[in-house]
C-alpha cells in the first residue's frame, strides 16, 4: 500500500516536472521568436533608414564651384579666364607679344597680346611642380621667365622653347636658387640689361642676385615694412617704398668689364605725408609716380643729376581715393596714370592730372596688380581668377594732344608728315574704340 502510494506520488511529481519543462520550452521559443521578429524589424528599419539617408544624399544639391565675378564696361577689351585659382602676378614681355600670369592653381600661363581683341583667348600653360608661383617676370629677351615659389621660398627659372607650330614648351632649370630671405617675398624683377635679379621681402631686405643664383648684394630699406620694390626699366636703379612717406632709390653699379661693383644710394622721392603704397616708372625711367596713404598720387621728374645731389622734381600732386594696398601704374610713354582703390580703378591724364575714366567693382576681391602693356594700348588688372584688359583711351587722347602740339611747332616737312601720320593712326584707333563703346 505504501509502495503504491509512493509510486503514485513519483508519477505526479514527474508529470509536474514535465509540464514545467514544456511550459518553459514554449516560453523560450516564444521569446526567441519575438526577439527574432524584433531583430528582423530592427534590421528592416536600419535598411530603410540607410536607404532614406542615401536617397536624401542623392537629392542634396551638389556644392557648386564659385561663380566668376561678372564685370562689363564699354572700355573692357577682354577678360582672360583660364586660371582656376586667384591670379597672383602679371608681367608683359619686353617685345610686347606676351602676357605672363601666375596663380595659386600651380600654373603659369602665357597669353598672346594680339589675341586680346578676339573672342577666344587661348594660352599656353606651364605647370609649377609641387608648388605655386606668387610672382612671375619675363627675361629681357622674352625667351624665359622666372617665378617665385610660395612653398619653396626661392626662384625657379623656366626656359621657353619655341616649337615648329609657333607655340612654346616650358622647361624648368635643374636647380632652384638657394633660400636667402627670412621674410615673405613680395616683389621680384630682372634688370633689362640682364645683369641682375632683385627680390624684396616684406621686412627690410632686398637681395641682388646674378643670373646663376649667387648673391651680389643685400640692401636694408629701413622701412620697417616694405610694400613694393622694383627695378627701373633702364636697369640701373632699384627702388622701394613702405611704412615711411618716401621712396628710396639705389643705383646698382657695374664695372665697364661687366663685373658687379656696389649698390649706392641715388635719390629719394620725398613729400608725401604718410606711407607710400606703390610706385611705378615710365619706360625711359625719367618719370615716376607714387600713391600714398595720404590720399594723393604724385608725378615726379627723376631725370636729375643725383650724383650732384640734385633732387627729383615734383611735377604734380593729385587727390585720389585710396585704400590699404592701393596700386598705381604709369603708362610706358608717361601719359596715363591708373590708380586702384579696393576693387575700383581710376584713370588720369598725367599731363593735366584730370580724372578721365572710372571702372567700378572690376574684381570680386581687392585689386592686387595694375600694369600697362609696353605699347601703351592696354591696362590689365587682377584681383581674383580673371584678368581684365582695358583699352587705354586716356593714353590715346594724350598722345594725340602731344603730337598736335609738336605739329604746330615743327618746321621740318618730313617731321610734320610723320607726326600727321601718327596722329591719324592714333585717332583711327581711338575712333574704333569709342565707336564700339557707343554701340
């Protein structure tokens, strides 16, 4: 009896255990199914979210390249727009055939000046390997150009090899110049005599080099900061301006046999009441112009006997609008003056000081370079990725007026005939420009 009861109890307990096990198993299966469902739902949600993000990304408008600054004016001859970065420097070749431009897009481009009036403006491209040029200057023979490298902080020379089709290939010299400047270099030039190269840094240092990279001399400008330095077109003088209200000019002297002798102080342009932003020479080096923080530009006669302590003559002082970094350019024939004020350009007659033309909002940034071509036909400017080319109508008018005055005084029949032809040619060119301007 007791045994039967014990067996019955054992059966009941076993059944209970089995029931509990089955119940637990079902619960686990249910939970597992729910978890799998949740995971599946989460996975589907993640896929949907990822797809939605992808779709949204595809719908998001692409970041567009910055638009070129639009500028139009009746006297705008052309806009040269091949650079993809900001143009940092411009230079005309001494034969008047080419314009060189460099930019932070790691290229130097050579433009043909005869194409300025055409619709399409092709250019030849020289790549600046592993660097970009901040300055570019043609050699006196127009067969090479030198660049100042931003990262390398040195000079690199490029030779221009003419090909059978009339275009050029460009080959960099095997070695760059040694690094000598401690400050940021702001200007560079080659003497037209081919005897030396000048580099100037924002501090007080100007270095005179020979064409092989040897340092001939170092000049201390005593300016605290230098804003501009240049070599005169005659190749004899180096000048600099900056913090002080004057322009200092030195003569670079060579022996008759060609060897470098010394650098001596020649003369100063004194008279401004504040620091000088910029200056420029006429092509014969007998005239200079300056623009100052005192809101004037000045024209100087520098054809003086400085070795006898004769000072340059101030010919004209003209009020003008200026801003930090204003640029000034004097046409090679000394007849026209261009001054920049921020993004604007003002054209003056050098003989009268009268303001004749105004160009507003020429570039999207402040103008950094102003330059006339060697033939006095064009004024070029840069301040962004574009190069603006303007007709120099101020120069044409002044040339005609000067030649008419000479014609009245002349008694020589041959001279009169030549002057009359030059007047006719200049008037024809001016009429063509103004006719296009009126239309």
